[in-house]
């Protein structure tokens, strides 16, 4: 069987290489490395604001990863920006929210990492804590802390024990979005993983950065779910027209 195709969201930033300096589509190389290590085939998804671009993109995938990065704009969840919240990335927010909604509607397995987990929560009507302390190792340095799974969840099936994870974030989930449940916590009570139980595919978010560690189990859970979906619904032109079964507002 061919490896499941896992799309990873990217973002646009200025970059320099050789004699060139211009906007570039970027993603840390650790993300596709983790997908490959977990048995998937990684493809990078450049931002696109064309009509139906997210739906067409997701229709060509077996699984989707929403990568970490900038703070989600507070206006997306009805809040006023805290002075410690970073500058908005409105185009990225809009693109990735559409990817998330398309994946949920089409039952494409989804993994949100750090910002990706926060954006998943916002996509389903949840809110965020805009600042908390002690979840980094300092500016530009990953910290680490233990994460304890909630028994009976999909995350606990993948990682049944308390695990020390690489972390770098100053925002976190506040009110959970519709249908979401917390599936892991940090020692201070911060929601470190959430998921959408009863859905037709895996929908999971983790607050830490598995791509910065050696543990492939979270990504492997996504790849397994993607492989199972691919076996039931091969990637063909017909799949693009499959009607969504789970509307997302």
C-alpha cells in the first residue's frame, strides 16, 4: 500500500537565499521529517485564498496537519487583543480555518500542532487564554514539561502514559469549542491536547511540538487514521465531489 498523503499548512514570510530576498512559503523541516518518520508522505500546502481552494486541497489529501506559529488573532474568537499577544496573521488565520473546516466536513483526519490546536478550538467556537507563563524555555528556546493523558481518549490510546514533551507557547485553550473534549493536561491544568470524539475520523490537537522530539506516536496516530481512510476512499477525481456529511459553521 502506498503511504498516506499528509498535507502540512505553511505560511508566507520574507526570506533570503543566494542573491534573492523575497516572500517565500516556509515551514520548519522538522514537520515533514516527523511525517516521514511516522510512515506518511508529506506535502506542503502554500496559502491560497481562491474560492473553494481549501476544499479542493483537502479533497486531495489523506490527512492534514495544521502547523504551529503565530498567535491567532483574538478577533477570531470575539476578544480584544492583550498587549502581550503577537501581531495578527490574518491571511494565515483565514486559510487555515478554511482547511480545518474542510477537513472536518469531509472527515479527513486532522492534527493541529500548538497554534494548530488553538485554531481548531477557535474554528469550533472556543476561546483562548492570550498569555500564560512557563510554557517555553525562554525566547527562541523550547522548554519541556510532563503531559498526562485523559483515560478513554484517542490521545490516551496513542500515548497511554505521562510523557515529557517539547513546548513553546504562551497561549492556550480557554473555553472548549463545540464537541471538543480535553484529552491531556499539563501539571498546572493547561489543556495540552483536545479532540472531537464521535466524529468519522481522527480530529486531534496537541499544544506541544512533537516535531521537536523523538516520539512519533502522535503523528503515527494521524498516519494510521489517514491510511485507513485512504483504504476506504481512494484519492480519485470522484472523491472531490463527495458530499460533506458533517457541516461546520
